[in-house]
C-alpha cells in the first residue's frame, strides 16, 4: 500500500517471484470510468473506489477460501479501505511503502505507460491515512531503500508469521 509511484508494483513482483504466490495488480481491476477520471486528473471519491475495493476483497477472499496466499497491489490509502479489503483479518498483511512527496515525485516523472498523472500525487497524499501499527497488521518500509532489500524483509516477515 502507498501513494502512486511509491514502488508497490516493483516490490510485489519481487515478492511474488520469491514466494511463488500469484500477484494481482490492483490498478488492473479499476473500472474504465475510474481510469478515465484519474487519467483526466480527477481524484476518485470513496463511492468511485467502493466497487474496486470490493473486487480486491473478493479476490483475497477467494484465495483464503482455497487455502492459498497471494499478493495484491493497492493504494489502500484510508483505514476504511484497508478494513474493506482485509475485513480486519489477521491473515491479511498490509505493507506500507512510506515516502515523502519529494521522494516520490521524481519517480512519477520517470514512469511511463501509467494512467495516473503526476499532478494527482498531492490528492493521494491528502487522502492518505497512515496505518496505525498498534491496530493494523502492517510493515512500514522506506521507499528509498533498495527494492530487493525490501522484498527480502517482507518475505522474511511473512515467513515468521507462518504464512
């Protein structure tokens, strides 16, 4: 989880390769109307996000019912979104890629082929409710650390949780 450009997709791909788990890119589950809004620099509302979050929650539920694990990239910017996705389940872990606007903005300028315009970063930070380490199952990672190192940390953490 984290704002656009924080490295969710790269980290998730590294984790999926190491753990042999399926990976779902959350952005690919957005309905066309959401992608059109964001492409035009219009921030999504909670109402816009709800069906998208339901889809993500459904995929996670399917894995759980099948006794499987998986990885989903998703901004999960608000606590209510994380609750909707994980249903407060102890076996759903959120990894928060934390960085400042100054850390992430240059990444967005270098990124190609993504619908999210750089101008949307401020709205992402405005929406972000940082996770509470005492109430949510979360790892907080520095976006400036090497992605390979972050993947190793997350995979080791998941192994300790006996996942």
